[in-house]
């Protein structure tokens, strides 16, 4: 886990073992099995190709499930944070945020959160727009 400063440009997380080893090996495996299948057709080759495709899809879904779970946790954490930080007149408006907006706000510092919250609701900012608007980035080193 790296504790390098984060910003909009550098906050995306790459897992070298997953992105540069597991996925490429599974993808290459599909091509190798397909090549062997066309050279030596048979039910065993078809089965190996199906298993290879299933493993590749599974790897992608595992990553997707992890990030969706992370987003659920972030939504809970950020709703609690918003309720603690926002001034009373803004607190009832927390329910107006989309899940995506809540996830985007997690990187905003406590000081800029109320103003950015207001903008997110009023201007219907996207997750990306919210992240781009953050001036004092609050890093998240525990993300998936």
C-alpha cells in the first residue's frame, strides 16, 4: 500500500498482481486454448475454452464485486460524516445525493465538504466532476 499524495489524476488504484499478471495470463490462456482447439478440435478443447472464458469473466466479476462492496461501505461512512459536518440546514438534503455523488465526495476535506455538497446537489455534479472540483484532497489509502 502506497501512501503517496493523491489527487484526481493519481487516485485510481492499480493492483500489479491483478492487472499485470492475473488478467493477462487468463486472457492469453483463452487465445492459447482457442488456438489448440482449432488445431485439434474436440469436446475436451471446447470444454477448456469455456472454462478459460469463465475464469476470465470470474476475475472481472470478483473485482467488480469488491468495488461495489467498497462503494456500499463508503456510502455509509460518508452519510455519517456528512451528518456530522454539514450545518443543520443542509443535513436534510443528504438524501438528495446519488450514490455516485456520495462516493465522489469522500475525497473532499472536511473544510470544503459543505460547499462542495451544496454544489453537487444544486448543479447535479457527477462523481468525476465532484472529484475534479476538490482542492484539498483527502486521500483514501484503503481502497480496492
